[in-house]
C-alpha cells in the first residue's frame, strides 16, 4: 500500500535502523509485527505479549517493568512502541446498552486493560524512546472514546476507559516534549477490524478491514505524524478524532 502524498507532507518518517516494539499478539499486533519484519527498516522488531519471552501482561506492573529492562539492555535506539492491547468484551461480558448493566468488576477490568495498562507502558517505555530524531509511542484508542463524538450512548466501560486513555496520552505527551521534542506520543483509532474484539459488532455497512490492511494503514499514519500531533488522537486515515 502506497503512503499517500498528503500524509507524507505532515511529518517526517521514522528513522531507519533501531528497535521497534509491538505490545499485544492479537490480530492488529501480529499483523504489525509481520509488516515491520517484511519492511526490514529496523534492526530488530520485538513482539511482546503474555506468550513472548520476556512475557508481558499490561495489567501486571512487574511484567511491564521487566520487559522494559530487556528492551533497555538491547542498546538499540528505540524508535517505535506500538501498543495493540485492548478489552471490549469476553465470554461473560458484552458492552452495556444501558446504565442498568454497569458492572463494577467488568468496568474495573476495562480500565485495567484499556487505560492503566497503557499508562504502565508509558511509565516504563517512554523514557527509553530515542531522544534524537523521530520516535513514536502509539497506542490503540477508539472513536467511541471521544466525548465530543458520543451521540449514541451505551458502552459505558469501553467509552470511559478509552476516554481515560486519551487523557493519559495527552498528559504524557506534554511531559515527553520537555526532554524529547521530536518524540511523539499518540492515540490511534484503527476503525472496525476483523478481529475477535470487534467480530460481534461487524454490522452491515461498516468498513470492516482485515488486520493486515489495518496494520498497513496505521503504519502509514505513524510514518506521517509530526511532532505537532503528539498528544492527539488520529484515525486510520490520519484525521484527528475530537476529544
């Protein structure tokens, strides 16, 4: 897939060489690892998940800290951290259609995975980003996390946890800019992708894409980002998502 010219004009490409880290082994995460491997521009692409070595579970701080130690010991310039983790539903829980369905246990789990987990990645991985040249920390958010774009209601836990994630990204970007003005911390809306997370909601009329297509589109957006977009939320077309 070609990078569109209007995207190229927005920002500089990631530096060649160095290290790329992808957190999460789901559909988009695995597709991103494979894409970056095929591209061959990085010296190493490291996929981290609960089944990797080192293993990482974003809900367990010690595992995040240990994974960051391994990345730091690698001694390659860390150019990209892509967080593809997230929780929407499981066999016991579906997104709420009404406030009557709010369950504190499931809401806490949504916040643990969608907000606190990325916050821990921010805590341990942002200090490792290269301080010279462009580097990116990107985490998957969702348009339904937008407060300004919320016209349908429902999905309380997912909406609120992704809104919290957006605020965490914004706050971290301000701090990051002080020491690494070319580094970028951004939230990305991937759209509807054919993964277990979104399969129950792939309604007719939605633009449902494969993980491979989504990874290619997200990669294009990451390449196009400029420092002025740090702290924002953008979709898979590179357009800003309102707060």
